[in-house]
């Protein structure tokens, strides 16, 4: 015979705290599809996932997409 107690089995389970870590974005940003600065699409990949020189050049030649480093990141590195 099972003894019933006031506490449910669920309350005895361990509570877990889940932490969400925001991804770190790259200092590179891709100005896609005719972006002249304030129109078009801006894409910023995750840090370490930036395209290499060849990939950036081919995107520029074929699609007109320009890759630039964020000017904020450059100023932070100098200080």
C-alpha cells in the first residue's frame, strides 16, 4: 500500500535554471542587393562565420553585395 503525503512528486523534482547566451556577432556586415547605406538589406553573420576574401569579392562581382567592417569596431580597437 502506497502512503500518500501532502507534497506531490513534482515538487520534489529539482528546479533547473536555464541561461540564454546571446550570440556574438561579427564586425563585418554585408550590404546586400543595392544597399547604399539606408536602403536594402544588411546582414551581419556570427563571429567566426564571416566570408573570406574570395567569397566577399565574388558576391560583389556577381550580386553587387559589398562587405564592410563596422566603423564602431575599428574605433574601439584603436583605443
